[in-house]
């Protein structure tokens, strides 16, 4: 991709994913380009409600994949690119009456920065996000992942959102599983720490890194049981829904493991029944 301060490279032909992931509240958008906005806005009117997973839209000159955050990157130009994208996303989400915006926060690296510098950048980014969330009256959910070792523990995420009124946690249970393995921490203790601050969840399942490499996001289904190594989906839902029954639930399935729409629908119906019991 072209750098943030350069013109787009004509040779860059990466197409947006244009994902509308199913959710109990309707859907969650991800990775639509500027030219897609009119058609996307029209499509979203068919849903009772929707949420936004940044970016929206995906800038044509963004300096990496749309899923990548540079908020803690050593390169100031990349940090500005992430902040500019997020400000536009939150503003547009508010204009379209989205329920909330999900943000990838820590990114992949902060090479060359000290722990104090990373902490300062995290606070600066969180303060800006909190200000925009307040200004546009649209909550922002920071998705927990641990791929940047400089900002990886659940304690760091909890401490950050606790200091900012309009910031909350998006608990992606698949990322949590991989994070626990990477950091050597207890998955359930991490979930317990994050649960009180969680206002949305991303659901997919995995047995570990090899599954992610082979299948990416495996759809949730009752046949994929914890005793066989899969994530305990009812348990994770219970931890969160006991404290926040109205927590938003978004499915992030991929078709590589099982592309059968009926099978995937069974998994979503199973989750809906579990959540309904807490909301009942």
C-alpha cells in the first residue's frame, strides 16, 4: 500500500473485503471503500440496527491492511493515518446512526519505543477516541488482541478503558484464545478481567494457531465442543452476559472450515438461544 503521505499507487489493486458480518442486532460493517458508501448506506436500511468495525471507509492511501492499527507505531505518519481514519469512521458512523464503532487499538508493533513512550501513545490515542466518541455520541469499543507485546495484557486494556468514559471493550473470543497462548496467561482469568468492561463480542472459534492458519475464523457451532479443544462459547457468553445481558454479539465466520450456510445458521441460532436466556 502507498504511504499515508503519498499518492495511491496505481498498481495497488487490493479490493476491500466488503464484509457485513451477521449480528444479533443486525450486522457489523467492515472494510468498504469510499466508492461503496452510497450502496452500503442503502443496504444497511434493511437491518434493524448495525454497528461499524473501523475503517469506514477504508482510505485508498492507508499505509497497510485495513485491519492494521498504527496507533502505537513509532512512525508519526502512520499514527496520523490511523487517527485520521478513525475520526472519519466515528463521524460517519454517527451520521448513519450506528450503535457503536469497533477499533483495533494496539496494532502489531511499536519497535524502538520504550514502555513509557508506548504508554504515552496509548493514553493519547485513547483520549482522542474518547473525545470523538463523546462529540459524536457514538461509543467506541477497543477490540482486545495481544499481537503487540508492548500493549498486550488484559490488565493494560482494562486500565485504559477504565479511565475513559466512552471507551469499552470488544471481546473477540478467538483473539483471546490466541493471545492467551502467546502470552502464557490463563484464558478464563483474562476473560473475567475483561468481562465487566465488555459491551460487544466477536464470535468465532479455534483450537489454536494452526486452525487459524488453515481455516482463519471457524464459525461457532454446538458440535465444536470445549472437550475437543474448541473455545467454550457458552462459557464465554455467560461470563459477559451475566454482567451485561445487552452486550452486542457479532459473528465473524469464514467458509474455509465449513461453508454450509445451514450449518452456520445452526450455530448462530444456538448462540441466540443462549443470549436470550440472559436477556429473558
